[in-house]
C-alpha cells in the first residue's frame, strides 16, 4: 500500500511538472529562501503582508525601498508604524553588508521627522521630532544583537513608542557605481506575549567636553548615582567621532570599579556583550570615560552632532523585572575628579586601530581593501560576542534507553560531575547505604566500625559507550555525597558521615591534596561542617564554596588554599525576613555571570547569589517542583540554561518526579523530562554537558540515566530474525507558508549520526539483495498505475466522446484533477481518497505544492506559530 501511495504522488508530481513547466514549487521555495530579503526591484512590493490575528508571534521588516545614494556619507531614514497594542521585540536580524552600508541605527519614538517613503536625515531633518530612543545598532557585518530569553523591548502606545525609524549611513559612494538599488534593513521578531523581563537602554553622554587643538589626551568623564530598581546589563555600545580612542563604562560600588564594557569607538559601533555578569543596584554609581586626542587639529573641537564636532556616548543595554521596568534612562552629569582618580588604568589605554580599519570605518570600505580582512592584533582587542542560538520551541529531552552499554555495578549514586574531556564522573556509595539508623540525633555516624567503603567510589565513564575509563576512591569514604571538578580535573568531594570536604589530585589513590573539617565530628564553626552536601569551584579565582548542609544550612566560601573567607544564609526577594535554607543540597557556579546557585532542597527552590559577596540575586520556584529540589546544574549556552531535578516531599509525592530545563534569566520552564525505561525514585544529582546532554543519578535505583535532545537523530541498532535494522529518527521539517530560511542544524554528538531523511535502512546479516531487483520491484506498481490510468482515459474517450474530454481538461483532468483539489495549483490527496468508498480526506488536505496563501480558504489557512508581517508603505495621506 505504501508503494502504491508513493507511486501516486510521484506520478502526480510528474504530470504537474509538465503542466507548470519550470515553475516547480520547490524551485520557487528555494528562490524565495535564498533571497529572503528581497532584491532591490522587489523592495516595495514585498512589504504588505498582514499580521495573523491568531498568532502571538510575528515579524516586522524595516528596510530601504530601493535607494541609490548620490553622495558619500549619505544618511537615509525610513519610518514604520509600530503596533498600537503592547508588543515586545525579542530578536533583531540585520540584512546589510559592509560593502554597501556603513552602519544602521534603529530608533523608537512617537513622532518621526517624516512619514515619506524615505528621507534624507543627515541634514536639517533628523530621525525623530521628539526623543529618539536607540534600540539597535549594526556596523560592519557585526553579528546580530541577541536578547536573552524572556527579555523584550516593549513597544506600543503605552510604552511611548508608536513608530520605528531606521537610519542607514551609506559610506563610500563607489559601492553604487553599478547604480544598483539598496534594500538594506532589519527584521524585528516580535510577540504580543508579555515578557517577564523588559529590555532598556541607559545612555551616558558628555555635553560639555572641550578638546583643545594639539592636546595629546583629553578625558571626558560622566557619572551618576543610580537610584532605581536593579538592572542587569547584557550589552554595551560606544560612540565617538574621529578623535575618540577608547570608551569605557563601569559600575562603582563601595569604591570598587567593575567593568561593564570597553571598546575602541573606531571599530564597529555595534552592541557587544558585557565583559562579565554585573548588576546595578540602588546606591551604585554608573561611570564612563571617553579618551580623546586633539593631535593634528588646528581648532578647538566641541561636543555636537556634525562630523566636525565630537560625541562621547556609552550605551548600556540592560533588562529588569517587568513590574518595575524603566525602558530608557540617561546620565549627562560630569564626573567628580576625586572619584575618577581611582578609575582602572585600562580606561586610559587606547585600543590600537590600523589605518586600513580607520579608512573602512570612515567610508565602508577602502578602494583596495577587502572589508573582511582585519589585522589580527586588532581583532584580539575586540570583545568577543557569544553566539546565542535560540532554542526551538519543539526542543525536548528524551532518555537514551540503551545507555550505558556496560554494567557499572553502582551503589547509591550520590554525585555526578564532568571532567575536562566531558567524561562522566560518578560518585557512589558502594555497599554502604544511608538508612534510618545511619546517624543519631547529634548527626554522629553510627557505623564507623564497618570501616570505609572498599570498592572504588569514583568512576570515570565514557559518555558514548558508558564504559569505565578509570576508578578511584577505595578505602577512603564512608558516606559519599557531592562531587565537582575544577579546571585542573581535581575532584572536590563531600562525605556526610565524615563531615569533611576533600580535594583529590590527579593521582587519586594518593593522599588528598586538601581536607577540611574533622573526621566524624559535626560542628557549626568555621573549622567544622555538619553533613556537607556539595562543592562548587570558581574557575577564575580558584575560590570554592561548600553547601553545609543538612544541619547548618549555610554556604561557606574558602580560598584555593582552604582558608575560610565568609559564609551566608538564604536570601529574599521581598522586604520581609528571608526563609532560611532547609538543606542546601547542591551547588552550581554560573561563570558567565559570576554567580552561585543553590538547590534549597526542602524549601523546593533555587536561590542565586553574587559569588564574590554572597548578595542575593534571585529565586526560582515553581509549583511543578512539588516542594523539593534536589540538584541544580548550569550551562551558558542559549543565553544561560538551568537544569534541576525534584524529589518526593515528606508530605508525599506532590508532583511528578522529573527533570526541568529553565531559562536562567526569566526562570521559565522550557522543558520537563523523565525516563522511559523506569520511573525516577530519588533523582539525586544532575550534570549537563555543553551540547545539552543531561545525566541524572538516582540514589534509590542505583543508576545513571542519560538524556539527549529529541531533535538529534538517534541511531539505534537491533537484530531481529537475522536482519540488522537501523532505526533513524529525525524531527520533520515542515515548509510553512511564511517560507523563512531554516536555521543551520546543530552539531551532533559523536555517537549520533548527522540528520538524514526519515527511513529504515534494512541490512541483512547475510549478503544483500541486488539493487537491480529492488528497483524493479519498486517500479512495478508505478507501471501498473500508468497502465490503469491510460486504460481508464481510453475507455472514457470511447464511451462519452470528445465533449467530456474537454470538460476534464478544463478541470485539470480525471485522477489529476482529484489530486489537485481546490485551485489548479495544489496537490490534495484528500479529494482523491474521499472520492473512493471507505476513505476519508482527513489528514490530507494540507499537502499543497503550489497554492498561494491568498487563495486558500479558511479551512486551509495556516496555523503557523510565527507569521510574517512586512511593514506597509506609509500612506499618502495622514492617518490616525
């Protein structure tokens, strides 16, 4: 039956291809995909599609309608009305090349200078008649600005932004020698779904700097006290004209300067990610310095908007809680000389820029310079931009039921970690079990007489095959709990029976490199622990943190040598007294934000703190946790992802035991996962690789479970009746009405083959069948079908005459007409099968190969989650 259906579809496509000539649907789709941003002669015609009223997500395209600048350094602007209702920009996608465009700026305002098709905004007319709030900047093929998940720029009437204004600076007119028309612009991916975090812009700007001619160094300092709700910078931009050498921005707290960003304004003036995770709170000072030179000038230079003037701007793109959001703030206050005496020396050191780069920044590209060629030493000075890939909405983790391939012979699995080679490190209890009689009321271990665990308690396991690569930890531990690794592959472990923390070197069987706490002696001072649960190590400073634990409910911080530094308890996001930790059970260090997150087990929450100071940052808590959170792990990919597993509460199982993947910034649950081969009984620890592979250790079933993305092809091999069957699964790609370019497939782990088309590869255990025989067998149904079709057509011609033949021709003909259905351009298997007794058309109606969206009726309308909205041309007459 399957061969028959395939033959019908193939035959129909052949007939249709003959009728339509070269306009095959696939070729039309490919041409559209390759030229998603339309060519110049189609700029004006392709921006009139509408927003689907049933979709929360849509795209607004803003671009030049085919312009040809007549002079170098031309500035053109175009305005587009923003949606009137509150909506949110969640992503920017530029469509421009440095070969043509010097830079682009996107502003939001209420009153653009013009509503014409486009206008010259480099002279008397600017961008906006009211305040122009910058929202996005692009320069020299810079990567797109990525907003963290859950963060959006709020626009609409209530937000004070009713129009977008795109300004494009065209540099060297030589780029238009062929008189081509330019359609450069930017796509805004938007949603009407309220975002938990609102993006905003903080501008530090000097207004009174004077640069005397010939003076070698002139500093422009700006500083303001911050007196609002906390903000979290994630990107920055610098801007000066030709005299600027370096611009730096800082947060100053208690006299300490923390860098937000530093860049040469002569390099691409796009937004770059902040240097490190930093927050700005009430009472902090935000400061910036621009370093200028007056060398080579014969007249005094002042702050102004013309190319003969100078500017000193430092932009901070931040996010903050939606309930207290302030989208735009600024500081124009000169800095105090006494304060700026303590500015880090780096702020005074210019970032070198080659003459070639200067020429390229002045005019887009030099006459003999490839704009993509940049000197290596200059590139090294630029902050690195982390490429954030947005997780697909269909992302889901599934268990690899055939892993591990070997019997690991584990006891209670208490801890998991990864070494520098991404090998899995398992910490287990061998033949020791934590039971009701293991400890007395004073937390003294009651089974000391049985001695330490004689088996290897630490196993290094190959992540692909699950084979043991190494083992250690014999005759050392009594009741293992947590394990972590550092950048040198040292192991940091805790033992709740010994009440100690150990650092084990590369030769695991030798004496530990460091031991903290007194064996079998619980305590609450700075030299004792009481059932410590986990360790996290700062990869930069080497400081380490201990969650202590079942009794003391505190976090302790130590130097790399084991010297006590400080300790803290739980935090609170509210003004009332915080709820103290109730078994801080697991730790995760967040390196890109310099934060430490704690799985507060019995309180069923995750709390995060600034690692340096222990200051509370935020709390993540969901009803789905069911009252207990056992473990936490973090990876910086996709803007930061947090993973956790819950446990059974003392009040019973209030929620299913499962794993959770969450957006770090917003705390939103992105996915939940649980095993297929068994139920979670006590998921005790979790660890995640950078490619998204998740391992969970279960302390009750004595197992480690592996989870991978369902979007990655899973290649399993089983043998049945002497035939080896390779089952290859993949996520189907559906061509939706909007015809947007598909993202590049992510690189897959070594054990998983690259995505291929869904099919079963049958490989006999004995020598295979000849391909010629298989081909012949597959062609037989097609030949029979063609013969039947020819016979039916011949019979009808003889029975009904020529008139009926003409009628069939006008309706696309017999079987082919039924296949096409409504409109002559669509292939509809539902019409064909519905015309035969016993078949239903359900499930076939949406297979269309040529029908236009505008020709579909309501039944066939797209339900795509993301609709494309191209901004209409400004009306001839003014409207509301």
